[in-house]
C-alpha cells in the first residue's frame, strides 16, 4: 500500500491489549513514534508489567489491509487522594500512531475506545499532552484543568552569560551576580539553624512516616508512600534518582525530601514532599536544596510543579522563575459528588507522569 492510498475508518480496528500476551505488539506500535527503540522493552517491563496498582489499560490500533499494528495508547493506574477519599485515577501515556496513519480518524478511534473502557475502572483520566494534540483531546471531551509550569533557579550565572559575553567577562560578571544573589538570599531567607541534609541512593523507610503524619491537603494528589516511590524511581529504567533527606537531626524524624536527577549541570527535582507541603513547602527546605545543589557543583536547579499560588510562593521567593508551562487535561468518567466539586488544589510534579 502506498502512502497516498485512501484510508477510512473501516480500515482500522481497535483491540484491547493484554500486557502479557501483546508486549511485542505494543512495542511494535511504539517503534519510530516514541523515544528510542533501546528504551522500549525496559520501559514496558517496568511500567506495564510491574506497576503496583495493577496493569495499565492498553489499546492497540490495527490497520486491517496490512495487518500491522499502527497505534497504541494506555492509561496507567494511579492511587490518588482527593479531600480525604481515595480517587481511582489513570494517567494517559504512550499515545503513538504511525506517521502514515496519523490522521484524525484513527487517533480519535483509539482514544475514544480507551475512554469507553476506562469508565468502568477509573474515576478520572488525566494527562499532559503537547500543544499540537490539544485540539484532538478537546474533541474527545477532555478539559484543560490547569497547567504545569517548569521553574528554574540559576546557581552559577557564568554559563548563561557566555551566550552574550566573552568567556572571561562572563566568568567575572557571573561571579559578581552569584555573590549578590547569595547575599540577598541569605538576608531574605529563613532564619535559624540549617537542617540536617543527607543524600540517599534509594527510598528511605522514613518517607512513609512523613507521608502518614503530614496533611495531604484537598488534592487531588498521588499517594506518595514508599510503594509508589520505589516503583516510580528506584525501579525505573530511566535516569538514576537520589533523595535529599531533610530534618532537624540526622537520625530524627524526616521533615522533607526531594527526589532529584542530574541532567548535565542541572539538578532536576522530580518530586518532593514535606511536613508543610499541603500549604506550601517551607522556604527552609528549599534553601537547603539550593545549598546542597551549589555545593555539589550544579549550575541550576529545575522542577515542574503544578500548584496554587500559595504553594508556589516560597519557590518564587527563593529565586525560582517560570520558564514554560504545559496543559493538564482531564476527564471525569463518573459523577463527581457535590462535596467534591469546586477548585482543584493540584500537587503535580514530574512523578505524576510516566517517565
């Protein structure tokens, strides 16, 4: 079949995917459409076969004339809370359609079938589409529920100034800017003794105690216990994660943690929680993160975080600036109780996606 052969809805059939039997079919649909091929098998085995909350809901698109798998999409189960009750949620992941079949009809068929099946399993579907696919998901009944901004805090300005100045000048000016910023931060920051800060290469059991003893706010929010964190980070085939553990004493109760990954000279915060995170993680903990990142030689700290203005205030006060933002889309699959309606108090980070 040539690329200009007319195709219609009857040329395609959507199949329910079984993650055990149809592993190869899903990976075939990903090939050339999602990431790099050498990451497909490890990603599938981790996300689809070993999710602690059950198998993801998978849909496959077959092109009947060629008998080829030409598309796939999925919703991974997430354990969430919303205002004190459990919320059965599914995160939209791995939407892929071959370029030759990337017309509106097949993509809509695939997603519509996923929504229909998900209605019996999830209360909420949510995801982070790119802007090009936003019109498609809106046609399927998804709403834009908010945005997840990316924030950055520059620690060493010389690298950024080299884009506009000679290297010798950038280093000198950057050093002065760093000194000014550090002095300003020290003068305007949290008072009192610095917290104990320890790096861990794996999830620490004390993270469970912190989650259990802290307020979780109104949500929706993913349950951030060690079951989730071990699977999401320690078992993930993606970049290695280290955890900055903060408290008043090295062996005392854990009061805050940051799950971090190194990307070049940038320290990326992939997730975090603290005793006060439901109202806004304390400036004291953010400044400890910045000190540790600077001490370890990083030039910047970055994170993606969707939250209310109140929860973002301490990040902005600590010098983080918004760089860009992506939409958060969602679709309620069951009637929301009247006491659950109203403003959504998001706490979404990179951990709420699939990678």
